[in-house]
């Protein structure tokens, strides 16, 4: 069951397919179809499942039976599985996050952009898991637990604060996890603000402010890593 989820999370060829797909679909988007973010989520989800079905058909086995595998030619070179590719990509992400964590922080910088990036990465992974609640539960997982396991934080990262006096990232993730696991609804910036702004020490948090921090966290990381490394190891998960 987790293998099925990992196929849905495969960010290599699916990412390329999604880019092509959206370039065509976005031309047809109309406001009457609802909020753009919801439309985008639905479009990508349908594209992922269509792509998975195509892969199953090419392999001549059924999407309903994930344990059935196609016959292989003994002369073929071994091809990394989705699980192996996913593990490799996530290990590369964790290595890159270690580098980003070691960056010196400017004295005048009040917001911890690395902390913002860490939260956004887990939220993005949780968003990819929408629609798989029953499968996750059967495997003893949830959106938040799988996201935390796949994108682990170091002890020092868990103790970081987005701003001085805020709850630690560990406490914030515990708070967000309860909401993520309560339902399969899309988790928005407004949801984050609603939950976090109630906590002691949090002042002046708005959806606009959070989006600005998210953008700055990405820009700062890209400047530190180079555009190629940023897009190849971190951005593909956001």
C-alpha cells in the first residue's frame, strides 16, 4: 500500500509530465471553476493517476493489483524502482537541508527562513498525500506522520523558531498534524495562520506575511545553493 503512495509521490518523470500538463491546462482555466489553488490540486491529482495508469498499461499489469509485476528480460539492466528513486531523492533533500541549516543567520534577520522552509516542505508532501487517507490508515500512517518520516528534522531544527518567542517547530508540527490528520481537506495558508496565531508568543501572523516568508525562504536557499541545486534537490518537493 505504501508502494502505491510512493508511486504517487514520484517526483522525477511525474514532475516533468506535470509541467507539460499544466502549461496546456492553465490556458483553459476559468474563474467559474473555483479558486485557482483548488483547480490546480484537482488537475494535478487527475494527471498523477492518469500517468500511473499509463505506466501500468505499458507494463501489462493492472493498477488494481500492485503486487503483480511484468515479466522481465534477464538481459535487461536493473531499473531503479519508484521506492529507490524516491529514497534517493529524499536523501539528497536531507543532505541539502543539512547544508542550509549551517548557514550563518544575519543579526538583523528576525524571521528564520530555514524554519519556514522546513514547515513548507512537510506541508507540500502532506498535500500530495490527499486522497490516500484509507490507504495510509491501513498501513498505520497518516499524512503528517509519513511526511515527518520522509522529511525528518534534526534535533536542532526541531527546536528552531520561525520568530523569537514562537513555539518550536516541533510544537508547531504537532499542532498542524492534528488538523492534517483530522480530514483530507486541502490545508491552506489561512488554516496555518488560524492555528498558529492562537499560540502564545505569536503576534501579527497573517496569510500575506506567511507567503512573503515562504518566498524569501526559497530565494535565500536558492541563492546559497545555486539555481541548479535548488531546483534539483529542494524545489521539486514544494
